[in-house]
C-alpha cells in the first residue's frame, strides 16, 4: 500500500488521473441512484394542458400517464361529439318532417284559395323564423355575458 502512495506522490499525472477516475465513478454512481427521468422534461401544447389539466412541462417519468390521459380524453370526447351530432341530425330530420308535413297538408286546401301559393310561402318563411340557426346559442351566451359585464362595471363605477 505504501508503494502505491509513494508512486502517487511522485507522479502528479497519475494522481490527477486516479482522482478524476474516482470522481467520475462517484458522479456516475450518484446519477444511477437518481431518477434521471424526473430531471428531463418535455413541453405540452396549450390545448393538451387545458384538456387534461397537466402542467406546461412534464417530467419524462410521467409521459405514459399523460399519454394515457390524453388518449382517454380524445376517445371520450369523440364519442360524445359523435352522439351530439347524431342527436342534432335526428332532431333536424324530425323538424323537417313536421314542417314538410304541415306544408303538404296546408298546400292542398290553401292553393284553391286566391293567393294560396303566397300564403304557403309566407307560412314557410314564418316557420323558418322560429327555428334556431347555427350559432344562436353562442350569440345569446355572449350577449348575456356582455350584459352581466356591463352591469358589473356600472355597479363598480356607482
């Protein structure tokens, strides 16, 4: 053992090499004991963050969980969207059937009256006024939100 220590004392290059090797071994051993996947992070898109309530950056160790949550979110919402579209189409078909039946029932007797064709056209237009158009709900919600915001601002200034 003394011979090794004497050799290290006399040879500085060997001493630095051994010290460096020991340092590298200690760093590698420490890193092996750490969870390195917690140190490496990846960014998630804003849409994904809002959809599955995940942070802006996530450690790689949680990547499988985030991916599973995202797949579940997409599958669930795809099924919901498909059901809503099917429901909407069925309701539209029922409404169209009712309107067509009403027009067909009224067109026979009304067409014998003077100006009956104009009356049938007017009833068709009048029926269209009562049907919801695409985007009506959104416009109503925006109008309500604006009214509440205006009322709140008015109360704040008073």
